[in-house]
C-alpha cells in the first residue's frame, strides 16, 4: 500500500532539491528522517516536512504497515520561474530568475498492492 504527498511551488531550485532527494531515495522512513534532520542543505527542511506529511497520510490508511515504510519514489520537477529586472548603472539591466520546484514523495510498505 502506498501513501503520497506533493508540495508544489517550493521556493527552491530543482537542482538543489535533487541533491537532498538523492540522499533519502530507497531508504526506510525513520532513517530518511534522521538523515534529513542533520543535513545542512536548503532543501532538507522542505523535504522533511513533506515526508512527515506523507507519513501522516499513511497513518490515515488502516491497512498500511507503518513500521515497514520506505521511500519508494521521490521526484523533483521544475516549477515556474519568476523573472524581474534589477537596474544597474549606465542603462544596464540584469534579469533575476527566482526558480521554484514541485516535489512528490511516495512511501510504500513493501507489501502486495
């Protein structure tokens, strides 16, 4: 049985979030939460919060075994980019890009679906 959670429009670049996602992919949920707790990266707090949300979703399902949950899939995709301009000297303009991403976590207990 699977439990999932999705966070959209996370204010973080997908490249940076993917580094943290690779640390917890295919790990048990308890171990993944420990890794995220002590990871000093920007995406660790967003992914930890999302994993706790997926764990709460799993608690709502009566036929799922919470003790055997592992991170079956974690996917980080690009979100929209917000553009604006910063005006510089001598009529120059720098374009600023604020990147966002979408993160999806699927937890599985390893049993038959």
